[in-house]
């Protein structure tokens, strides 16, 4: 056993900002791990990769990835990323953000970017609460769950994120838990190569806060929940893909072909202006 | 589809919004994200037609918050980007204007001011967003704001707004009142070699040595963009010169926020523009901007005809506020008349800069700006 | 050999099973226990020592049992463990 070697994925991480701020047992580190593993598997051109994140624990992921990165205001990474992708369609734009950032304050931007099929990729860390601010209820908090703002039990129904993404028009929709590390990496590889708006929900443990309030005090207990309850149902109806204490439906639900917004935009520009102006970047078809 | 040329050199009869859009194109703007709102909608509609013709990007976003976020994103890829809105949309944009300030993203925001507050009077003018342009977002910061008074200035000042935002890496706001936006006047568009364009300074260090927020001598950091090989991080959190968050350091907060303010304050003399009319021997000075300045000019001329030594200080740059110019005329003037279409906004800055000199404020709300006679009466009463 | 086969393959003398080289970056570990819990061969267990973070990093029980599935590498949130194949010389 040798101790001096650097981790093989460390070249994808900003060493100056390591170690990351995430708690022991938090799944965000696994999401980062799977993401950089996927980038490594694809041998992606890092100069063309832009990681955009919102506010939240997972939002720090942009700072940790050693590529062009931007950390926006709360709820706005998708709108920011829309500007980036349209202005330079050659860039691979990946949004890594949380359930509250993307679906509460950012919900409007999510559904419209999906509807337009803007070619940005969204990886959502769903930990069922607002972790960074101390564990308040969020749009995916399960019914009756305890959080710091639902001390008597949550009376709101949570979103079914894969159903929302599919209904809004995403071309690729998947859900995995952080226990499904390999399958998550494979789905991220698919997501990075696909045209259009792609979405992966990653069910992730938040043991220090959500878990602690809801009788799962350690990351291991939460991961055991994932292990016990997960059921892979590829291409099943996302509307029925529930998350309960007994069942977490995971898999790839949607994988369709649909021309992206930027493809349609550049085709339209080419039509209007047969000789494309110097700023129309040739859209590789 | 007659117009496919990028720069429409020549003389035109245009409305203010269209002149602003053409000014953006002339300045090199190739990204527009907006949301329809009276009275700025024509800017979006015109650009929705022109952008594809010239190979630019136009997108109507789902709201104003998305619009300004997309503009900042496009700016970070190297494109000159703009959005246009009015009071209610401008209010929505404030948080992300703060993000543009903090990440030093060059961008132009056109605010065609209408009667407020709230939904107010969408089709009638106002100058009620002046203070909001400076103080609207939270935190300490400085922005640049320009106020055109004519349709020609709608074109020229839009070009200047882009130049300033690129030079100082700061969101630049064009504060237009609805009248100037909707009136039709002659606009002369010069040929491209006669239009001065400024672009953001690019880094000249190797990629691994680049620090995205290390300022140059003028306090502005050279800007790399996504895709150029500089893998930098930018965040709205307080950050050091590498761009990495430093949320626990008082020293970094002081250094960063002071620099963001000083970047504009210390360069104010290079930024500020005013128009001085008959001020050399004036002892009654009118300070005005936007459409009101047109009436004020007429009033000042009438006053001179009556023997009153009146002069006009027309503010072109509203922020940073031309305090030195106001301070100078205050020394020679008996009184300063400030006419604004609001309940008293820029007049406070005039009072602050004029110190002991009496300042008379003329407020007007609603459909019409001040008439020249109203301003003339104020001049007469106080001379 | 580290795997059990229901019959002996005919080329069993020629095929060498790769040997694992498990790297644990002790001070980067936050003690979540995922690698220990989810290793299919139970190669790791919690050590007695305390690292710079104040937790017990994993220690290797029997490196020979490792089948280099690298699940520990994939599921570690802190980039604190990775498995490589030991470069194989004759007789490994």
C-alpha cells in the first residue's frame, strides 16, 4: 500500500480549494466524483467545458472542478447557462445544482429551458431540503418529513422531478442515487454527448441535516435506505417514478431525439442570411 | 428583408427605441435577451428582426431575471450583450445586476422609465428610476448610468454605454424616459471608421498564471472568456484575485468591494460627460437630463432674452454623479433650478454637491414633461 | 486465488489474476464508511488511528481479496481512496 500517489482524478479538481466543505457522508462528493470520472472517460476537451452552479451545498461544485466555472445567484444557473450556450454553442455547458435552487426559486427557468430544448445539461443533487442554510423544507421534501421549517411534519406534496423534466420537454431524463455510482457515471457520459436539454436527478444523502431530523443520522443509514428501496425501472412512466421510504424508482426514463434550440436558431439564421456572418459559429451537425 | 447590412450608415428618421437598438448593433452587440415591457418592447422587437440578419443571438426569456442572467452568461463567452426593460423589470433585475457588478461582467441594461411605482402608467413617462439605478441592488457598488435627451443620443449613448461597460467591466445602464424612447427624430449614423468602439482588455499572461480578478493599473482586471483556455472560476461570493470564494476574510472583503467602487470613482473624470450651455457668466443655472433638458434649454434661452443670465447644465452621465461640475457652477450661481419628472431624486445629489447654494426643485409627474414656461417661471422667481 | 470457480479452467496456469494496489489518502478521509460498507469483498475496515480530520480512516484487511471492482473509488465522496492494478511481474 503506497501513500504518496495523487488520486487519478485530482487533475480535474482545483487543488487550492480542496478539501471540499461537504459533510462526512454527504453525497455531493460522490456526484462530483462521478462527474469528473465521466469527463475522464470521455476525454473531454476541458477548455470547452463550462460548469455553472447555483447556491447551495452542491453549488460549491463549480468551484471545485478545474474547468471554466461560474457560481451564479440563487436559482439562476440555467438562465445564465442559456446565455453561455447560445452565445457559443461549441461550449459544453453543465449545470450542477440542488433541488431548491433548480426547482423552487429556479423552477421557471428550468421548465422554459427544457421547453425550448436549450442544449445545457442539468445534474440535480436532490437531498430533500435546503442544506446550506440549515435544513429548511424544499420543493422535494417528502410529505410528513421534519425540517427546520416544518417542525410538525411537512404538509406539502413534493415535486416528482423526473416527471417535471419529462413533461417540460427534456430529451434525456434519468434518476439515480449516489449508491448507483457506476450507473450514474454512465448516465452522465450519455448526458454529455446528447443534444438538447438533459436532466439527471441524483438522490443524495444529507445525513447531518435532513437525515438527522428524519431518523437517518448517518450517511450509511441513508445509503442503506437507497440500497433497500431502489428499484431500476428503465423507461417506465416518469409520472409514476415515486420516492418513498419503501421505494425509490431509478433508471433512465426519457431518451429521445429532438433538435435543440441552438440548432434551430442557427438554421434559421442561415436561412435568413445565406452567407453566415462572422459571429455565427458553424453548428457542427 | 431590405436591411442586411450591419451598420446602417446614413441619415434616418427613427424612433428612440429603434435608434437604441441600432446603436447597440453599431457598438458590436451580438446578444440580446429580453422580455416584453412597455415602453421598451420596440427594442426587443427590432432586435428580434435584426440580430438574425447580422448573425447575432436574440432570445426572449421567460422573465427579466432570466434575461439579465442570460446577458451575463453571454458576456462571459466574449459577446457584447444587452437587455432592455422598464421600471418593473428593472426592479426584478437588481439582484443579478449585483452579480454583474461582483463578477465584473460588461453588459448594457436599457431602462426606459415609465410612471411608477409598481405597474404605474406603462405608456407615460417618468424619471423615477434614477436612484434605483445607483442603489437598487444590495451591497456597496458603483455603476455607470447615462441619460439621452434626443433620438440621436439614443444611438450615440448606447454605443458609449457599451464602450464604458467594456472598459470598466461594469454594468452600464441607459436611463431613458418614455418620451425620448418613443419620439421620432433624425438620426445620423456615421461610417464604421468614424464610430469609436472600445473592447474589453484581454489577458496577456500564460493561461496557468491568469488571475481573473487581478486588476490592472486602472483597477480593472483583463477579462478572459470561456473557451479560451483559461479555466477560471467566477462567483457572486466575495472572492480573491483567483476568483475563489473567501467568505470569512474581512481583508478580502475590504479589498474587493473598495476596488469595485474605486474602479468607477477614481476614473470618474474620464467617465463623466455633461453639456454646458451658456454657463460661463450664468448666475441662474438649470440642471436637467433626458427630455426635461429639452424644455430647460428653451427656458434658458427665453430667460436670456429677458436679460436673466441663465445657463443649463445638462447631465449626460447621471452616475457617477457629476458632483465637480455641479460644485463649480454652484459657486457662481445665485440659485440652481432642478427639474425632474419625479418626486425628488437627482436633486438630492445636486443639493449635496451645491452645498450652500439654494436649490429649487420642480417636480412633475404624469404625461407631460415640464413646459419651458414652468421652468422659466422658476428662473424668474429666483433670479 | 481470490475467486472461487466451479471447475478449474484449462488455462488457469497461464492467466494471472491482477493484484490490487489500494491507495488510501488518509488525511482526506472524512470517515463516512461507504467504502468499508459497500466493498463486495469486505477488504476494508475502520482503523484505530485518527487522521487530521479527527475520524478513523479505513484500513486494509486483506489486499489479496480485492477484485479491483473500484467501487470504493467510485463511491468515495472525498477522493480519499483509489485502487490500481499492481504492475505484474512474473510470479505475481
